C-alpha cells in the first residue's frame, strides 16, 4: 500500500469503504435548497424499494462544480447492499 499524503490543514482524511454505490446528482442551484431536495429524493427512492441501502457509508462529493454554493452541483453517493 502506498503512503498517503497528509490532509490539508483544517481537513480530515476519511476512508471510504469499497462497495456498490448509487449516485444522485443534485440539481444545479443554491446548496441550502438543492442538497435537501436531493436527500428527499433519496428517501423517496428508498421508500419505493428502489434503493437497498447499507447505512454504512454515504457521502457527498463537492468538486469543481461546487465552487459556487449559490449555483453549484453535488454528487451524493449512497452505499448499497
């Protein structure tokens, strides 16, 4: 295993468990609006039996599309069984 670089100051390195993930991409817009809306869609998909979640590892990916939090986009990864 390769040595890992230290996390930048003010950040923490976390291990993401390997496995199957569903990816839900938010609409483009203000984060206080689009991120909760995406999570509501995830909960709806789960209630409809379309997501079989592990409840171990879910995470949000904030990349270059997220530089403007008033008009950005985020991928939400949902761990699947």
